[in-house]
């Protein structure tokens, strides 16, 4: 999990929280701190409490659902993760990371077309990020679609020449 990103999100959340949402913001901050300490169950309890309080709205609520989706995904609770990623996307349709990370869950469930669809959306939203391209390559490779995989790995490499994973994938496929 990207805890540094969560600290940034918490800063944004705290700055925009209305007084009525102060308890939700505090619970969310405690959830992030618990997750950072490896206390996933405590983090899950606190973020769920914040969501269920109905105090948070908009971006703040989307961030809570996304955070909980990440926790569910780490815990192997994939259906729950998908539900929270969907809630995130419903609230914030331009939340690229939610599409990207939901795609990874779909791929784990062997729902490859859904994974590709979400990765395409992430590519559209963040075209300069190599991650959606690299992960589309992984999905295509898993599906046995070698040429599509190579094309995606090459796009990822072009966007981030220093990123080793696309290089390794291309080498594994016998391509330079």
C-alpha cells in the first residue's frame, strides 16, 4: 500500500472536512495510522465506521472507499474490494487509481475482459503513466495474446525507460 499517498490524501481530507465530518476525518486518520502499523483489522474497522457515519461526501468519501478497497484487496477479500472500488468510481468517475486497482482484482479473479476495460479507462485518464500499459501487457500475456502483450510492454517501456518490469517482460518474451 502507498502510505505516503494516504498521508497526502488525509491532508486533503482534513483541510476540506466540515465540522460535521470531523469524526469521520478523525476515524479515517486513525485508520491510516493503523494500516501503517500493519493493523489491518483495526484500520478496516475505523474506515468502515467513517464511511457508515454518513458524514463524509464527495472526494472524501471516495478516498475512504478506495482506502477500504485496498485493505480488502490486501486481505484477499476480492468481492468486497470490487464493491468499494465501484463505490469510489461511482462517486468520482475520474479516479484513475480506482480503475487501475480494480482491474488488478479482476485479473486475480480471471475476469480478463473487465480487467482490460478498466485498464483502458485508467490509460485514458492517466495516459503518461506506464502502469496501466504494463498491467494490460500482463493480462494479455496471461490470456496467451503475445503480440498484444508485447505492444503494451513496449508502451510502458517508452513511457518509463527506467522501469525494469516492462524490460524484463519483453526479455522473457524474447523481444528487445
